C-alpha cells in the first residue's frame, strides 16, 4: 500500500492526501470531461495544459491549448514536461505516443455513469487525493439519484446531426450515461433495442417509434433563434408527423460532457420531460 501511494505521488509530482501541493506537479488533460473532473477534485493548480475544447471552469482560459481529440499537438505537450497526461480510451494511440516520449499516461473512460465515477476515483488516487475522489463520487450519487417521473413520456434522445438535415441522426441508446439518466427518471428510451450505444438512424426510425418526447442535446450554447430552427427541422419534416410529440432542445457546453456537472443536465432533462407530460 505504501509503495502504491508513493507511486501515485510521483506520477502527479507531489505529496500525500490533503498536504501542500508541490509546485512541480504537472498534469495535462486532453478532454473536457477530464479537465472538469481535475478541477472538481481540487487539483486545478496542477494543470499545465488542456485540450482545445476545455472551457470550464473559467481558470482553463489561462492554460496552454494542446489540440483536439484528433489533432493533438505532441510537441506542445512535450514542451510542458508533464508528469502525467490524462486521456480517454478513444485516445489510446495518443497515449502510446506520449508514453514513447517518456510521459506517464492515465486512461479514464466516460461512457457510463459508473465510468464517470471510476474516472474521478482513478484521477484522485493517481494524484494522491483519494478522499477528494470519494467526496466527488458521493456528491454525484446524491445529485443523480433515481427520481422517477409520474407518467413519463417515451423519449428519443438525439445527440448529433447536421442542422437542417434529418437523414442521419445520432441517438443515445443503452450503454450510455445519457440513457442511464433517462432510466433514473423512469423514462422509456424508444431506441432501447438499438444494439449499440450511439446508433445512427434515419427519419423512418422516428416514424415507426413515435416518441412522445424528442429531446435534442447540443453541446454548445445556442441562441433562441437557433434552438427554434432545430425544433422546426423536426416539426416540418416531410413524412414525419410529430403533432403529438413534444420537441425540446437542451444546449450548453456541459450538456454532452460526462463529468462533475452532470447534475445540471439531469435537472434540465427532468424539467423538459415534466413539461412534455
């Protein structure tokens, strides 16, 4: 156990739980959910660089930008001389290249709510602050506790498409944290039988399944006019009669970020579906 704690401290360049954080601790985060988790654990002052899309909390604005999911800047990362780089499993190739440069890498998944909790604990333990990880997990479990709606509407949860087009639409299905949030609200996902976490479906899938509620999630803030245009795409689609379907758009940077702000999405999802009953 002592050896494990020592190795965790070395990886993050510092000392024991709740002790003073040494200046040499240097961590880079390469996904927004990771960045937000690091800050929620009280480790923000260890971050020396983040991906291009991390924008919360406001302290991230002052940090060096290290590229996106598909175009990471290896030279910029190496120049920062981090003790630890934290990545998603989908960035495993990046992780391998960073390890080749002598940089320690921690991969943390974020597909499910269990993954979100596990990521918080993995980062906390690796950085020598396991108590902070437990506090964050406890907070998430409290904020995301099941709270079933009365007479919840069967729902389709849209997570990606081109504005003005409905030929190919990405929806959330079982195996995702988004579907789990629906389940905790007692909501039936009309794509529960999809067979993959984020299936790409066509307009005919909505015709056949006839959801009572259709919620479209957008991962950045929109103007009222933009939200209305997205709703109009559905309400005016030829061959798709949604006269009895409640169509809602939920937007914001936190909406598609599986991290410590999931309670915001959970609350907004509940409000949207309550209004659809």
